[in-house]
C-alpha cells in the first residue's frame, strides 16, 4: 500500500525533517510545510497543533465583537429611562404617550435580557464553532445546539437576512435534534425565520463570513458521506459464471 506524504514524514527522524525543510528543489512548498508542522508538533505539542492533527478546527470568540455589542446594549439600556420620560412628555414618535411608554419599556427589558444572556454565555463556554471529522459543534449564537453530524446534513447554503450573513444548515431529520422542548422551539423558530433549522453566524466569532463559509464548506465536502444509493451504483455488477 502506497503511503501519502503525511504518513511518510511521521516516520522520519527530526534530522530528516530538518533536511526536508532546507531542500527547496526536491520538495514542494506544501511538503515542506507538512514537515515543519510535524517537527513543531514533536517539539511543542500545543493544543492547537494537536487539534489540527486530529482534523479539528475551532473558531473562537472575538473579544472585540462581543465588547462592541455589549457597549451598544448598555447605551440602549442607559438611554431607556430618558426615552420613556420623553415619551411621557409627548416629545417622541408616538402620539399616544401610554403606548410609547409600554413599547419602550418592553424594548429596554429585552436589551437587559439580551445582555444577561451574552454575559452568561461569555462566562460559561463563550461563542465558538468547532469543526471535526464527525460534524459541527455549533455554539456561535446565544443558545448551544450541540453537534450536527455530517451524515445528517442535507445541504449547507449561505443567506443574507437584513444586513447579516448566515450559513443555513438543513438536516435530513429535524426531529432527531429536537431532544427537548427548548431545542424544538429553537429549531422551529429558525425554520420559520431563516428557512433552515440550524443557523451559523459569525457575529461573535473571530472570523469573517467568507472565512467561516470556506472552513465549513471545505469540511462538509471532505467528510460528508455519499448516499447509500451512490455506494450501490459504484459497485460494479458481477459477471455470471
């Protein structure tokens, strides 16, 4: 059985790997990068390199995005009482001051609740997305949905809702992931608003949408399993003796 280059370099000594790094004629740039990664993993086995070796990619929380969003929420919460008082004096958008007060109070309460959810999320697991050989572990939004297995994924497509871009993940069976009432309600809400049960957002992730889409789509194409019908079609018919 012919070994690929990754398997070959894993069997080489450190000195042989160093020779590969210096050889710009016989070895390509990609092969030298693999040798460099192997050498780095041996000398300094960090969590990031070990994850890469296992085919795991983790997109972590963007602190800048979270801080910015938190500041926006705080501005609305602090300005809320002033806006309610302005509405009471009749100097606001609504003609009916009572209606204005109710609407603005509900908005302030919503922002407070959202701030609590964001803070609790940061203090627990944070916002992140993990891509493995088995599937996606989506923790990119306010509520954790757990692992979405590649074998269950029917399609992945990008969509723009308002001014935000999302990755929409459709699965073969939504009921399989409705393990609780809360998850069922979340999936039904996503289906109604976005047209897919799972919605991945780069809103709080340390990557832009293009990078997120590239990572997820590349992993999906690499790890998805072909349908059973395709496997049957790929088997050549046996000749009759």
